[in-house]
């Protein structure tokens, strides 16, 4: 098996290619090993590098660092999410715990970009939960009540107002939240790579095949060589399950997204020259759609059970067609051939939308499963799991550990059957929103 990514992602292609890529080429021993160099692994490595300036910390990824989901996402750094079904008081307190984690996630990313003067197209413009189906009004009104109880600034918007702000007549109703940031995910994760402490050694294109505990060390076999480590942190998110980590609690889901080229002045004028915006769906399987700072339109409207290691060109093309239709439905006045790239990425899900953050055995730690909201939470969890693995405690760890824990999943083949049935049902419910 190999993690094989398409090389079509616009966010990645916006960046300068990196040089000095090191691949594992001999057997090594270390104190600390982190597997996976996305937001979680990079953040864990940065923290360990600061905590142990005199120790060698190894960070290994199966592909180029940051080029998994961490640069392939839609770039919403969220403070709140919908679709969690929180209604009763008990659920309200769980929602608050979740939102507390999102807030810490935003603070962690903010601190990083301030400290390193990172330009990642940061825009505190809030976000819309929008629908073209007026029947979704009830869902949004319930959500509005939850947000009011918790003190999140927001307001409900109707069609006229929305079409002025978004440049499309597609949506009938939306809830706008003032909180939430839009950013360039590729620029953010690249900055995390560029600013790794000097004692962190990054090995790329080095797939971990298997690992086992062995008399006080953890022995890891990679495609070419092996590493013996005293402590390990698994930060492979959608690939935790395939490495045998918390297998009964998480499963991978493949998402695909497309991005247009920048709109020309004339095209931009034809949609009313809106400011940068981001729309999230009201129903889980609806489209996420974004107008970027540089006038590109991004759409993500698929989520499915698929081989996480690779999506073929022809399969990607089929999903691209769906995304072109999604753009056309919202912007019929724009030409047909403006999509510049389509890519896929892997996220990790749990049954109850809670995250994994734990010591899974002596000297073995894992963080992941952000259920599609990993920019902030991944950055936070990476930093904090490194602190936890160092036997230290923080208020952040207390907040993270107060959340609901992921619940147990049924074994195969029931799991796949159940997920597929659920996704099909959600797809049907959201069919007007794709
Ligand atoms: C299309 C899409 C849209 C999304 N939109 C948003 C959004 O708007 N906002 C948001 O917050 N989140 C979003 N997400 C989710 C977000 O991208 C993830 O939650 C986040 O990237 C998780 O970071 P991570 O570091 O834990 O995992 P990843 O970024 O997946 O990094 C894990 C790394 O582990 C490596 N790895 C896997 N297996 C092995 C192995 N065996 N050996 C060595 N290395 C291995 C991989 O190569 C990968 O680089 C989206 C994701 C996708 C795909």
C-alpha cells in the first residue's frame, strides 16, 4: 500500500515546490517519533521540539508533509458547527464543551500565525449555514436558539439579502455567524513545516507499514527502513484505523473538492462583485462552497466510503462533473469550463462526532478524528498530546478531556453497510443542496 495523492489540488499548486526532501534511508533509534505530518503531527513536533531542545525528534510522513488533508481542505477555521443535533440541556452542555475546544483551536492557530508572521489569507469574515430549501428554516431556528443560549453572535438572513452578499440567487435562507475564519490551508500548513524547530527531523515519502511494542521500545517498520522509539504519537487521522490505532472507534471518509480559476473582471461583475464568503450546508451531505479572496470558487459536495490510499483519475473526473453541476446551479451566468482542479482528501470520523485524544498504551499516544473540522482542533490536539505525552498537564488538556468520548463502532461488514446506508439517506435528504 502507498498513500498516492493526485497532484491537482489548487491550494498545493499555489505554493512554491519544496526542496531538501529527506527520505528514511537507514535504521534509526530515537526518544520521540511522530507519525503523520499534517496539522496534528507538525504541531506535536513543534511542541516537543520546544520542550526537549536537546533531544532528537523524528517526524515521518508517507507522502510530502502537509500534502494530505491538511492542504486539501476547504479552509474554514470554525467556532461552531451545525448537524450535531444538540437540543436538550444536557446536549447543550456538550455543545458548549465542543465549542470550547473549537475556541482553543482558533486561539492556537492565531498564536502560531502571530508568532511567525504567517500570511495565510486569514479573514475573520464569519460564515453562513445556508439552504435553498425553505423547509430547513426550522433547523436554522433551532440552531439559532442554541447559539443564543451560548452567546454566539449570529443572525438569520433571507433570500434578497443573501443574493446581494453571495452573488447567487440559489439560497433561500441562511444563518450567519460572526465567528469563524476563512484561510488558505496550504499556506498555513506550509508555514508549520517551514518553522519546525531545528531538532525536529522530518522524513517524507516514508510509509509506516507496521509497528509493535517490544521490551520498552516501539518497533516501527517502514517501506525501506525501521525506527525503534521510546515514545510514539500517531497523528495520521484518516489512516489511524489502517495502522491498527483505535480501530473500533474511527473510520475514514473520502471527500472531493474542485476549484475554479480566478473569475475575470467581467465574470465577477456579472455576479455582483461579492466580498470573500464561505457557505456550509444545513444538511450534512450538502455542498460547502466558498468564494476566495482572489475570486476563485471552491466547492466540496461529496463524502463517501472509498479506498483511502488512492482515487483513480477517472473516479476523480466523475466527482468533478458533480462539482461543475453544483457551481452551475448557483452561478448559471458563468462559463462551463472554469474549473481548474479537482482533488480528494481523507478525513476521519467517529460515530458520535467526538475526537480521539489519548494515551492508548504505555508511551503510545494518538490524536485525530476531527470529523471535518481539523484545522484548529488538529493544531490544538497536536500541541496538547505532546504535552500529555510529556506527563505534563494544562487547562487545555482539561477542556479537551471533558468532551464526550468517541463511542464504539460495530465490526465489519456491518460498519461499512451502516455507513453506506447512512450516507445514502443523508444524500437523499440533501439532494437539492448538492
Ligand atoms: C476536502 C476536504 C475539506 C475539508 N474542509 C475542512 C474545513 O473547511 N475546515 C476544517 O477544519 N477541516 C476541514 N477538513 C478536515 C481537515 O483537513 C482535517 O481534519 C485535518 O487535515 C486533519 O489534520 P491531521 O494532521 O490530523 O491529518 P492529515 O492532514 O490527514 O495528516 C495525516 C498525515 O499522515 C500521513 N500518513 C498516513 N498514513 C501514514 C503511514 N502509514 N505512515 C506515515 N504517514 C502516514 C498522511 O500522509 C498525512 O500527511 C477537510 C478535509 C477535506 C479532505
